């Protein structure tokens, strides 16, 4: 039995998970959860026993000094809770954040522990974030895919139904464990350019948070992340310009991406970015009215005749390696 003393009753909680390692190219996914924890001042309330799930020769503990006293930090997975307070346009929604390292062993027990926390806290939806290496140019919007194993959830939330077959990581295992336990679960995947895979990748982190914002209908404070993403892209631009072969390769990826995206240059992608623009333009103004899109099941802000669309920032593609 999991005891959660001191954790208050949560409001419509959603569990957001990310794990360092195989499913975290460019540290984009784990950085997204760390951003949520930092911006909303998450309070850690639990951690899994490191002895049960980690090989310390693979993920070594670290020693540090606290006022002259040596302490050890063990690799593990920690859980925190944040009160978002809503976005001024609807009821508040709380988040349970799960951030750690992909376990070395006992994956089924690991997932059962996380599901135990989810059950005790009344979690209504589990969203697992991941990032993978792909043939995508750094100069274009980061592709983010929303995937689920639940056909009904895929239909109601406008997601892809997973058809992946092959090796998987803890993201895939946790999503399947949720499905078998009857807990609605979604995974969001950001594609990171394989030629610039070293962390951090704030542009991919930003894309994940933007898609998460749409998925759970909650405005996420972005802080300095947009500026960090712009600085990252400028830095990669400069590095690519110094190598003619890299520049030529990036151009070929751009042409392939633009050709593939051309049929989707309007419609749902533009509508999604237009909604985000309206939410962020003046979050304190307006009557907060929303419209229900009966074709996709999404909630859309009431449009004003004076509002105009914006250039889309991200498209949705299928992950090439893992779903």
C-alpha cells in the first residue's frame, strides 16, 4: 500500500512523466518536465527506491558537500505535485510530475509503482514525454507526434493509434501498463535532428510543452524557453554555415520537409497555432468563452473578427523509431 501523507487532494490531476536515457534525445523530454517543476514550484512528495531499479555501475550515484557534510544522491525517479491555479479562463488543474532515469531492471514492478501513485492520487490521464533522433532540419518547426494504444482515446483526442513494432523503452512499457490497467495514457514524441543530438535542445523542449498545452488545455508559463530556443537555432545556424557539407545536407532536409508539409500548410496546423496565439495574446482579457469543435472533439477559444492567424510553429508527424 502506498501512503501519501501530506499530499492534498488534487483537482482533475494529470500525470506527466519523462525519463532520461534511451527515450530522451537531446534531454528534450526530461527538460520539459523539469521546466514544469521549476515554473510551478513543484513539491517532491515521493521517490522510488533506487536499490530496486537501478544498476549503480551504469547510473552512478554522486557525492556532494552540504555545509561541509558529504552527502550522496542516488539515481532514482521522483514524484512531485504542482498546483497550476488554472489559466484564468477555467477551473484549475493539478499536475503530478514524474521525472527520473530509465530503470535498469524490473520494469514491470517500476510501472506498477507509478500506477499505484496514479491510483492513489486520482490521476485521470497519464502523459509520457519522449524525444527521438530523426531526419529533421533544425531550421524547421520540431515535429511532435501524439500516440496512444487506446483507439477511443485516439479518436476523441485526435491522436495517432500506435502501430509500432520493435525494441522499446520505458516510455512504451509505461504506456502499455497504463492501457492494461485501464488508465488513459498518451505519449508525445519530439523529433530531434540527429546531426545535432547533444543536449540541451530547448527548441524540442518548447515544442513538447506547446503540444502538451494543447492536449491538456492548460496554459503553461514558458519563461525564457522561447528565447533559449531562438539562441539554440542561431548557434546551430552558425556551426552549419562553417561547414559546406553540413549546410548542403541541412538544405536537403529542408527541401524534403517542406515538400512533405506542403499539403498541411493550412487547416488543423494553422488552427492550432491560432488558438495558442489567442491564449497568449492577452490571458487576462476576454470573457473566456470557448467553442466545441464537433469534428475533432477539441475545445477552441471563441474567435474575434479582429483576430488574425499566425504562422504555424509545429506539425505532427509519426515517430520514425518508437511509438
